[in-house]
C-alpha cells in the first residue's frame, strides 16, 4: 500500500514476511537464520506493545 500526504512525496507502509530457523533466543534478542545469514532481531520489534 502506498500513501501520499503531499504531492511529490511518497511513503510506503508495508509488511514483509520471511521464513527462517530460530537459532537462539536471549533475554532481549532472537537470532534467526534465513538462507546463509543469521539475523539478530530485538524482541521489542517483534511484539505489538
């Protein structure tokens, strides 16, 4: 979905879903393997508070 509040400006609001293997879960981060890369995600970004 694209939205335009101002002519000449463009903002994009989208969600991306990726499947991966959870390698480790720590107190405040989750480590996920997607392909050959391990990505660290803060848990605060994964919850809807």
